[in-house]
C-alpha cells in the first residue's frame, strides 16, 4: 500500500492551487515524489508505454504498488512488454476486422 503522504502529492490539480507565489516549495515536492516513484517503481505494469510521472492518478499508483511479484518478474525480464505488445497487436487486428465487417 502506498503511504498517505505520497498519495496526496501525486495528483495535485491546478484548481486547488492558490497561486504560484504561495507554492515556492512545489518543485522540491514534485522532485521528491518523482524520486520516490522511480525508486519504488521502475516500470508501468499496466501499459508499459508511458513514463511514470505526476500525471498518474492515485488509483493507478496504488495498482502499480500492489503488483504481484510475478508481474514484477515479468517486467524485469521483458515478458510483460511482449505481452502488452501482443495485446496491442490483437486489439488492432480486432478493430480492423470489425471495420471490414461494417464495410
């Protein structure tokens, strides 16, 4: 489970920010959160096609943190990337087949 202090720092919406003048610590906080994320997670297990950054939603981070050891092992040896590539290929072929049926 992800610590609460990290959860609150991950997804900070702009509408909740008061002003840039009052957020002089923001760059330091964002840098600390990114260092924490990259230290704990070195791969996006859900898609594998994006860099881990502060655009992640809290529920996405929770899912990444709770990934099983099997998923982490697959990511480390490249099986997970191959699996995601195969899923994307199948999705494209299904979409192509669907369009052919409609035409």
